[in-house]
């Protein structure tokens, strides 16, 4: 399936030499930077981290615990929790207990008001309004059925017919034309580019990488 022409064989070695000339210095520089980074991390970063932990983190945690956390906890307990508990007991619990023990003083008048101001008027209003609501609901249902039968259903069927015609005479021909163009233009170009990419990978990049690896192994920068 590879229809793309291959370059002449004599060009492989010049390409590899150019790759080594331009790639090897950057690779050697990268390896040197990696060695320097590992050296700094082992002999500079770790001692600095140890000193920072023992000279900054541990003392800071000790000071935070005994100068901020413990006094703050004590202040929160005796200046917030205890006063609020005392106020809640004498302002809410004690009056609430007293009212609960004498609830008949409040419950009976409230029951009377709710019965004669809410329950009885609501029942009378419901008995009067229910027939009107039923008639209005029946009228609305009749109108809705008429609209659905004479407007919505014909409109839905007409829209379906129009969509079928659009698909038949417009969308389907356009789709077939797009598929033909894709098959006869994009696919051959993609195959040619893929073949060229595979050739560059196999004939240039991999040999150059192998040569760089061999040079680095020979000079002792890589195992």
C-alpha cells in the first residue's frame, strides 16, 4: 500500500552524519546538566532540606502549638463556649421549660384562632370553588384536545414529511459527495504522508538515535 517513492539510498549516510553533528552536542549538554542536577540534589538540596526541617519547621510548630493553639483553645473555651452555654441555658432552656409546663395558656387560644380563622373559612371556600375549578379544567382539557387534534398532529406530520424530503434530496446527496471526495483526495494524501513519516522514522531518526546512544556509551556518559 506504500505508493510514495523512496529517496535514493546514497542520501542515508549524509543525513545520519548531519543528525549526529546537530543532535549529539545537545544530547551531551543534556546529560551534563542531568549529572550536575543529581549532584546538587544529593549534596546541596538534601542538607538544606534537613537544616530547614530542624531549624525552621520544628521550632515553628513548637511555637505555634504553645503560643497560639493552646492559648487560643483556652480563650475559646472560657470566653466563648462557657458564656454561650450559660446564656443558652438561662435565655432559652429555662423560659422554654416554663412555657412548656404552662402550654395550655398558649395552645388553647391558638387552637381556637386556627379553627375559626383558617380551617372553617378554608373548607367553605373549597366547597364553593371546587365546582368552578372542575368546570374550568374540563374546558381547558377540551380546548387542548382540539388544538392537539387539529393543529399539533397535522403540523407534526407535515414537519416529518418536510424533513424526509430534505434528507432524501439534499442531505443524502451531499453526504455521498463528501464521502467520494474524502475517499479520493484525503485518504491518498494521508497514506502518502504516513509513508514518508515512516521512512523518516526508520531511515533517519532511529539510526541517529542509535548512533548517539553508541557514542554516549563509548564515552561513559550512559550505560
